[in-house]
C-alpha cells in the first residue's frame, strides 16, 4: 500500500510542475514494488517532460514488459509504438509515430524512434533523415548520434553508455523468452 502513496505523492508534485520531486516519489514506489506499472508509466512521463528521453523510453519499455495491455487501456501512443516495435509490427509503429510527430514536431524522442523503425526495416536513407532531425532538436542526444554514425560508417571507440544501457535493458527484458 505504501507504494501507492508514493505514486500519489509523485502525481501531486508532477501537477505542480515539481518533476524532480515527483521522480523521487515514483522511484520510491518502484523500489517497494518493482513491477508497479503505474509508477513506471509516471516515471517515464516525468522524464519525457524533462527531456530525459533515454530514461523515459526505459520506463515506457518496462511498462510494456509488465503489462502489454497498458498501452491500449491508457491510450498512450508512445507505449503503443514500443509495443508494436517489440512485436515486430513496425509499419504500425511508424503510422503512430507519424501521427505523433504531426502533434509534437519538436519532440526528439519521436524522431529517434522513427529512425529506429526505419533502420530495423533496412531503410537507411529514411533512418538517417529521422536521426538527423532528432539531433537538430536535441544536439546532445547520444543514441541517434551513435546510430547515425553507425549507418554512415563512422565508427567510434565505444558506443555511448545510454546506448549500451538501453541495449542491455532490452535484452534483459527478453532473456527468458529467448532462452
């Protein structure tokens, strides 16, 4: 029950624009109940609003992993994209992303996700276009920069830690299904 109280406190702080405090409450809720889907969702939302896009995606992926139906019942389109992507329904994910980009043309996360969808289909030119747009909007966004470098043949000594963390988290979520 205490985990729910932390989540409620976090939501109150978020409504007041106190996103850092909200995040700490959501994290406390998750530390008590690691599979608490509402807190993961709220954590993703708060990080998204703060421009911490990798952290937001990590939380959103956790939501989909815990409860795939949550994306549908909460009508969150970013969750839907992650669900479609994980189920290899890439054209559906791209359709949703195109709608989201029309509504939020300055959201680097949406352009990065679209680039990822196109890259997974082998559509390199489109992937590059969307990764470049993500970087135009958020020049320090490490993941699209790494992917763009990779697609253009520019290698680095090591990938950014955000990329490695996301890669590991994605693999960890699917480990039991694969082995």
